[in-house]
C-alpha cells in the first residue's frame, strides 16, 4: 500500500541543503524510536577526539544516504530509463535509509571487542518486534524481509543491491561529503551533482557514463585523502585502542564475577554475549560514556585508569615505523614485559592500510568492487582500464606500523631495550 | 610565569580553519578534565531535534571564542595600540576559553528547572579544587581569581571585560558562525575578518571604526535571523518544554521519596540541590540521556511517558497565537482541566521575544549593551545614532504566543472549549 | 512548435552549480550572436575598479536568471498548481533569458549620457532583423512580440510579467547571489532554495507562503547590504562619473566637428544619436575600452586626461557630507570657478539613496513593488503588515552627499573658499 | 629606501578574503598603468567560452600571488627562521606581484602565433621607460634589475627564485584556487593554510615539513584535475585554435599588403614583429576583440569567417581518437584536400598532455621541478620517494588525439575517406 504524503516534508541539512521526504513510509520510519536512536551514535566514533567538529551522528548520515538515493531514483524516473525497475523505489529508499540501523555505540571498537556485525543487527531490527518492522509491514508482509535481503545481499534484483552497495554508492558519497564538512578538512569536496547526472541503470548494474570519468577519479582521490587524513588518523586509532582495552578489561572483570559499582541492564547482557534486540536498542554512546565516567571511580585500577584516559583524553602516544620484522616486535614486547609493563594493555601495534580503489578484492562479489564506465558505443569498461590515474593507484597498499603506549611509562622501557629498537621511540616529536 | 610553547599547536576547525594555540597555559587548560567535559555538553541543547546537524559541543565553541579573542589581541599587539594593556593578554585569553566552563547539560532547561546559573558554576570551578584551578595558579596565586572576576564582571580593567563580554564579543561572533554552519542555515555568514579589523581599543572600551558600520549592521541582522530561525524555533522550544517537565516531575518524585529504578550519584544531589563542584562536573548530557532512556521504564507513568517523548522525539504540537488576554489563557487552562488533562504538564504557554539590538536595556551596564562607533575625528557615537537601519530595528519586540500540548489529547479539550477559543487550535497544519 | 532537446545540456555555473537547458529554443537563443554579445558587457559596469573580482558578464547573469525561472516553473509544474498557466512556460523562459539583451556597455553611464533605455533596445532586438528574432519566430509569428510585451509590461497574462518582474524575481535573486560571489562580499547569501519552495502562483500573482517570511526578510536585508556595500560604493560612483564625463566630452567634440584620431562606426552613430539595431549590437565594452585607450593620445587635453584617468584608474577623490543646502553647493561651485577649475568636469555632486523595500512607490504598478504573503487561511497580506522588521525599514531613505573632484587640484580651491566650507574637504583620510 | 605605508590597505578578494598591502612600493606598483593593464587580460584566455564564469583577469591573479607570498614571508619572519634572508622581502614581493606583467591578450595563442615569450616582455617592462620601472628605482638603482633577474632566474639568491618559482609556488596555488572558484568546478580546493604552515626555508630552498605530505598530495591531485577538467578542455582548445588561425590569417594578409578596413597602431606593429614596449603595453583583449568584431566585415572571406566564429562562438567540433599513426593522419589530411577543404584552416590535430608531477623534466633546473620534504631528522627527500601516490602518478602521460574541424563541412569529407577513418568521425555526440 503506497501512499505519497500530502505535502513534502523537508529537513534542513548542511550537506544537501534540504532532505526531501515524499513518501509516507519514509516519514514514519524516521519517527520510529529505532531510527531516532541513531542520533545517539556518532558517525565517526571517537574521531571527535581528533577533530572536535566531528560530533555528527549516524542519524544525519542516514538521512543523507536516503536523500542521495532519492535523487538518483528521481532522475532515473524522470529520464525514463527502461533498465530501472520502477517498482523497486520503496525497497531501495527504505534500504538506503535503514542500512546503518544496526550500528552500535563506537561501532568499530565494540564490534571488534565483542565479535558482532552491525549488518546482522540491522537485519535483526528490521525483522524483529520493532516499530520499524511494523511500519515496513504496512507495505506488505514480506516487505521487511525484502529490505533486509538488500542489506545482507541476497535480494533477487541485483540492480537494487548495486544501487545501495557499490564503490560509488550513496553511503560513500554522503560520508565523504559529511565527514569532510564536520571535521573541516577540505578533501571531501566531490562534484556529486555531476556524478549523479552520469549514473545510468544498465542491465543489472548501475554504471557511469564515460564522460563522468574525471569526476569519479576525483571522488576516488578524495576517498583516499579522507582515509589517510581522517579515518586512519593515529590519534583516532589511539582512542579506539583505549576503547577496546576498556571493553576487554570490563569483560574480563565481568567474567571473573567482579562487582561493578555501576552496571545497568544492556551492559551486562553485552558482556554476557546474550543481547536481545530490545536490549541492543538501548545501547548507545550516552550509556557507554556514562558507564566509563562512573568507572573512573572503580576499584579495579586498570579499568579506572583506562576510563580516565578515554574520558579526559589522555591518550596513548605513538611512534610510526616504516618496516618491522617479527623479531623486532618480539623484542619490543619482551622489553615491555621486563620493564614491568603489561605487554597487551600498555602496548598496541597497529598497521592501517587502505586501497583507494582496487578492482578485484578477493572476497567480495565483483559488483561491489568495480566501477564500470559506459562509453558511447554502449560498451562497459572497468574504470582502471580507461583511467591512467586510477590504474596507477589501484592496489596501492600504503601503510606503516604504529606503536601506541602510555607516554609516562616509556622511559622505564627504553632502559631495558636494545639500542637500535629504543632509538625508534626517540623519534616522536 | 609566562611561557610560550615551543611549537604552535593547531586544531582543525570548520569555522576558523585552524585554531592556534601559542601559550602553554592554554594548551594545558584545554587538556584538563573539566574542559574536556564540555565535549559532552551540546552547544545548542535540544536544537539537534529540530536541526539534525546541530550536534556540536560547547568544547568546539569554547575553542572558537578563544581563537577569535586571540586574533583580536594579536592584532592589537601587532598594530601597537597604546590603549590595549598588553599585560592582560593571558587573563583575557583564559577568560575567553573558559567562560562557558560551568555550562551543564541542556543548560537553559536545567538552569530554569533548578534555579542555577552557569556563570556561578564557572567561577566555582575556576576557584575550586580542580585541575583548571591548578593550571591557572601557575601564573600566579591570584590568577584564578582574576579570570573569575572577568567572568563575573568585577575585574578592575573594564577593557578586558568589554573584550570578553559585549554585544559584539567573540562569544557572539563564534556562535553565530558556528551555529549557522552546523545547522546548515545561511544566515550567520558575517564578515568576521572585517569586523575584527575594525575593532579598536579606546580608553576602557573596545569600539568599532566607523567604516565598519555596515559589517556591524549585517552582524546584527544575522543575529536577528538566527534568533528567529534557530534559537526560538518552536520545535526546539517544544523539546525544551518536555525537558523541563521531566526535570520537574523527577524532582517531585525525588522529594516524595519515590524509589527510582535508575538513580546515580550526581542526579540525586541535583534533585536535592546540594551539588558539590566535583559532583557538578560529572553531570553531562550522556548521563541525562542515559537516565531518561532508563526512566522510560519507570513505574511512574507521567515520568516514563515524558522521557519516551523526549528520547523518541514525540514532541508536543503547538499553535501560534498573535494576541491573547489573561481571560483567554484562563479559559484555555480551565478547558484542559475540565477535559481531565493536567493543566501544567499537558499545556505550556510560551512567549519568546528578542531584541536584535537595543541600546539601553534596563538591567545591564552600558558597556555590555552598546556598540560604539569611532569616527575620524575620534568621537564616539552609539551605533543607532549613525545607522538608520539599526535605529529602525532597535527596540523591536517581536513575539507571538505559542501553546504547546500533546496532540493526541487535544480533541478531548476542544469539545469543552468556547468555540472562539477552540478555533485557535484548528489552525495548525 | 515546441521541441524538447534530445539530451539536456548543462553549463557549469558557480552560483547554481549547473544551468540546465531542456528546450531547444533556449539552446538556440543562447547561441545567437546577439546573446553571445552579452559576454562583452560586464554585469556590474565599472565595479571591477572597486572589487577586482567583479569581472562577470551579463551573459552569466542572464543564464542564471533563466535557470532560476526554470526551477520555479518546474516546481509549479511538478506540484500541479492550477493557477499557473502551463502553456506560458516558453514565453516566460525566453523573457527571463533575454530580459537584459539590450544592455549596452557600462549601461548606467551610457544610458544617462545618451538618454537611452536598455528595455527599449531589448525590444528592438527582439523584434528587429536579428537571429534572436528568427529563433523566436519558429515558435509562432507572434512569439517575438509576446516576449517583448512581457519585457515592456503590456502582456495580457499578468502572472507571467509578475514572475519575470517583481521585488522577488529571478533577476534580483540571481544578481544578489552572483554579485556577492564575484565581488567576494558575504552579504548576498540568501536561502534561494527555501524562497523558491515557498513561491506559489495565486490568481494572477506570484506570492510567498507565509512560512517563508523570514527567508524573505533575509533577502531584503541582503539586498540592502549589497546596495550600500557594493552598488553604491563611492569608488564605483567615482569611476561612473569619469565615464559620463568622457561620454559628454566626446559628444561635445563630435558635435563641434572635432577630428578624432580614433573613431569607428558604431561610435559616431552613438554620438549622432542615430544608432540602428545592427550598429547598437556592435557596441560593447571592448570597443569602449579600445576607444578610451586610443583617446589617451587625443589632442583634446580634457578628453585625453579623462580617458587616462579611467583606463589607469586615477579616479576622483570624494568627501562625504551629511547635509548640504543649496547655498553651500553654490558656494562650492563658485570657489571651483574662482580657482580656475571647471565647475562641471572638476566637480560632481552625487546623492545616492536606496529603499531596501518600499510597499508603495509612486510610479510603478503595485505588482512590481509588493511582496505578498499567503497565510494558511488563503488570505494575502503585504509583507510589511506581517513583518515588523520589514515595516521598520520600509521607506528608509538613507543618503549622504558625495563630492567628487580631482585630488591634485583641490588645494587651489581650498584657498578661495569660506573656511566652514573648506573644512568639509579636510575630512578625507 | 623602504617605507611601510601609514595604514595597511586592503582589497576584497573572493579567494583570500582580503589582500593586505603593507608596503608603499606595492601600493604604488598596483597603481601604475602597466599593472592596471592586467585588468584587460583574462587569466584563462578563451576558457570563458567553455566556463562562462571564467572572466577573471590577470590583475586579480597577480594580487593573489602577491598575497600568498606575503603570507609565506610574514610567517618566516614571525617564526624567525634563520635560513630566510629577511632583506629579500621587497624583492620577493615585487617579483611575485609583477611576474605576469608581460602577459599579452590571449597569451598562449598570441605567443605561439608570434613566437613571443611573456617572461621576456615582463623583463622589458620592468627595465624599460615605464612607471613600474620608476617606482622600483626608488628602492635603489639596481632594484628593477634585481626583480627582473628573479623572473628570468639569474638572481644570485636561489631561495628567492625558489620561493617565486617552484612546483608549489604562490603562482600555482593562487591559480588553482582562483580558476576553480571562477569556473565553478570543485577540484581546486586545496588546504592552502596547511601548506603554507608547512613551508620552511632550508638552506637555499623552500621545502615542506614531512607532516604536510598529504596536503601536498592533494594539491598535486587538484592540479591534475584542473588540467584535465579546465585547462585542456577540448572546447577551450577549439577556441584557441580559431584564435591562432585568425592571427595566422591576419598576418598572412598583412604580409601580402592587404588593406584592412580596421587597423590600429599596436596591431600593425604586432604583425610586423617590431613592437616597442610602449606599443606592447597597448595590446589588450579589448583591442583584440574590437579588431575581430570589426574584421567580421572584412572582404577576405577566410578572415571574416574565422572572426565570426570566434566572436559568436561558432567553434570547431572535435573527435577524440585514442591512437593514430602517421598514415592515418596523412589519410585524413588528404581527404580534406580532396573534398576541397583547406588542410590547415579546416583541420587541426591536437595532442594535449600533462604531467601531474614529474620529478625530473629534462630541461628545467631541479629546484623548479622537485618538491622536497623535510623530516624530523632534518633530512630532505623528494616527495615521490615518500608518497606512494605521487610515485604512482609521476610520469603519467595521459593524452588523446583531438581533431578539430568545421562541423558543416565534414559530410563533404566523409564521402571521400576510407571507411575505417570516416568511422572515427561518426563517434561524436
């Protein structure tokens, strides 16, 4: 049962100026408690500790992804492209709006610490006993299942999945623009209007008209810059490390039967790995921050110290090291141990890498990886065949080791280390 | 003991591009737990429920106020204006950075509900047993007191107070620009570079060179627009009303000895009106939101209902009414009562007003109210004497009554109301 | 014979991002020599001598006016408003695109000097033996006449004229945004998306939905700021004065039979007041600047001096005077004469004024003057009845006398002037 | 004789917000006729025929280059870097301001057509009998020579030349930002504040602190995008081709003694290759456009046709061809000849290429080519040794053949061409 709303509603948005809601189902989904919860989950997790402006939520981003998808579909409809299945509009819009619904607080860290996947939670929320499920049901008993299958990539219309998930999808376009805007860096300024105008439905894929190639190159370069300047910023990684250590320590204590001075419902279920959908929906960053602030007074010194570090931003320092072999790593860990430091809590070794664009990852279906250009003879070519600059950067693995540690303890370690290793630590400014 | 830091530090900021920290004391103040806490207090309180982008914190704003003040002082120093007391640099910068230190979570609502003033808390934090106090002490035993006296306006250098607090101060300039940026509205775009270039220290005041008049007019107009478009937005007022009702109800319950399922330390002290500085510093928006989400499950129906409204954004509807006399107001309240509604919790009457610029408020010292222009003959004139447009708008009291109520209950009330009054409620779209 | 073009064409534009051409007639009009000529006429005349960035042409602006009009009409069509006569699309778009077609080089000055009106020339070009006329003819023999009648305001569909000419028309919206962008001032940032979304066809008028009131207030304020900061800037006025003096002097010489070293076709016809349409179309700013540069070598000292002033930007200085009576003016002129200066060429008295918005000018039809708001009860109110701020500024006549003169000659004059008058000239910095 | 001006002057600029003039010599140089002439030479030549907003002048750009240089030097002075020779401030600022002084109208085309170099003209103007020379002389008899030697790269302070000319100089930074702004494309948005903050004088070079590497990568990518999206745009190339053909034809006619209906002074000297400095200074785009418009009425059909094409923007069409061997090229030329077309005027083959960054060009001194990074151990490394992405793109030669021809004549040619070649021409859309 489709019903357009009587008068278009708009949300003022710094990125897209206005977000236009034209379908009743979208309006009602936005107003569910499950979607409103996304206001309490930051889009960039702990990045606000590096870029103080990056305090924007997944709520804002989800609206943005919806809006870009709406514009793409509107354009397909207006131009009457026959390869676009018009009846899929609602499925695609709902999947775009809801694709991040299952994100928890400080998503990357919590997922790593507790072996969860936000996509699974998205589907559990879509299909569970939730307000979102009820709203979707009104479009058909199987409608929630349809939306979920777009998200877990089992839907039987590949073009819809390709619209929602691809190297050039609404999700990536919105987050580049939005994260650049809120952090204040200049790198995310892509010509989204041009890219959108160049998109074409073509058989079961969304492809790009060849004349849009430079705009796509620019988008890939912006993506690369954002990874290195923002997403992989060592200060952000440092805060994520502290965060994971807190989760790890709290779970250890929980498993040992430690009596927390502050413990509320969804947290204990989180530690026990038995979260229900209803409990999961009560996990948000407000709760995590409240727990951490309370835990700064816990008796367990390790937990209270880590929580103080996170809440008051006393993060670990780091050194960057170009190359390291396993022996060096062992040597460093050994020195930490000898100096009486904890080889896990006091030292973390990180190796971030990014591929600005890679045409064949091993473990993803092609349509999620490749950007295809459509030339005037209607033949398709993968972009790195055409663009020399994309070819140049395909497969670049850029990365350096980063060692994180508490600054005030490092002098103790340096004394017991081989000179050549110790010298690595003296580089930091 | 003044010490410049060895290398200037910068923060990337969307408004000022970079925030430059050149003094060691500023760097160390920023890193105190008390200042870091401002990350957990939103600059615009509940406005994010109206403008989803407005999720920025008082931390960001405080850095911005500091940066503008630093630029003004640098300029005074570079141009060698003799009326600027160079030795006041550190006091002024610290006061600029810290002036919002005492803001609590959802400041306007909590202050109204609990009769607190954030300026008082700022001074208590500056002078109490805090890290901020310790850092300030290093510049002299009386230095914390000096900074506090700038904030509570008893400092013996009027020009410093005027720099920090005036109708054209760094605080107002930063929030106009920042709030416009984060909400995405276009109105806050003032020519801050020009205004800063036109500022002059003149005896014990900061004044504006006459050729900067149009830039100041534009600033006053932007301020006016921001008030009406953002700060007084009826949806934001609606959310503030719910918030105050939650505080009011929770305090009623607390005073009655009600056993909350969720209650943690600084909250009970808040309700008991006996917050210590240390307790106050643990109040943040994370805690408030956590409590409210927990309270959606409280047995007290009124409290759980109000908390659900706030957390899931089911706000009160409103009607705007141009004029209302006391009899009408009584009639409306009476009808609510007759319909079995709560005349306080189910109805709120709001009358927001703003003066875009008013040269003489009754209860403030002149220097906090007037913008003075300095002409080429070195005579000072209050801006509305010179600017016809400022004169035109001085003293405009624009306002309309707004009645807020739960939408689903209003039909019950309409039946028992006099027709002429009921008709007011049928206007809403 | 209407024909949409096979594929939409776009122009990249800094203001509207892309300008979309969807009708074949628009595409072909843009490609006529008459329209291309607008590239050689600056939008802001001599303002580039004050704001070096203001080098944009009437070509750019005309595309912008067309684009805004296209968006308004598209929106009317998409929403299916019955008061909008759909068959008028082409007339309205053509009138919007072509409304400035008759502008000459440095339009304001040349019109004043030679008593011409660009609207007349626009109509002559539309109706004459021109490529534009031929393209328009293809839509019907009377189509050029229709477009011309919209421009000279005799068309029998008032709503079309109101769309093209009103205090809130596409022309004004584009020039505020564009002139602000190219000069670099911050004042023209209006929320055009919101204004456009609030426009409604209503009987034979274009009106604004009441909820758009603040956006309109902001627009009127921006307009006011742009007048004072840009359009009436005294340096720009000074350059216009030189320009008019050059035209006046050259015409005097021409009328006296002076033998110009450089004189080409449309210029002599201009001086003889007998320009044909074909000749008029060859007048552009390139020609004017070429003539002026050549004339810096003319034997007539006055002409060569004035041309040197304009081309090398040695403009007249000015003083601002709040009030002046006729006796003072006479006294000043007399002193100039006594000092051996030319009372006309060496002195110009200017009194610029602007009304930011005035609901009743004496000499214009109401629909060109008033902005009407449409409330939810479908009643119309003139905006200053509703907006206190617009009411405050309606009818403000702000103005000051500006006296322009060659700086190096003024000391000669000061000696022979009464002291009180001479003192006025000593104010300039 | 150095003299700071009493009060800093500012120019409002869309790119740098304000341009600050603090030295009297700069103020006086800007006001010379030679510098004012740059207002009549467009920064991007014929690009305005592709991007209608690109009407900005070399005057604007020159101010921008000066401003960036001023900021770099101010920073060096403020931070007291000992490797910067403070006494070179004036030389560097003057060279930055004046480096484009010798640009003629539509510089690239006119230089190619008449074998001139703008750097030579810059030096001739600096050293000739000009106002610029007089102003410079006031700082010392050898001062004009110093400035000229920076520009022709024979100055004995390499660091000054490196500041003014390098792959990361103020010239390139300003034009990327400015051209992006005026065309409206998004690609030029570099983080200039960060780059400037990272620059360091180091021995006789200007180098970049290693932590600025990503900002430099982004700058190189922006440069690459601007080349392909703007500078090498085929429509712009098409207009340059017409322009060169006009110059070529007019010179042929001139050399044959053809009697032009319109011919004025500096033009005949241009054709005779005997321009004096004074004559060169009277060449500007106003004159070229005036001549071209007049020449649309010349008796020589080829000249009048080409002038009509340029002035009314009836440009040549083009096809892009990936690879072409010499035989194909010959075949095409032959077909044009057989079809009775002019093999030079009716056909032009263009092969634009660009190197986004190349560490070793064959014919330039290293300091003009390499960007050096300074790490924390004070060792210098050429950027492509450190940046994988710069290494990837170094030496990319991207290019395709473009064939330009008059569209209305092509069908004649297609008939007499081999099918495989003719098919190349049917690709154009």
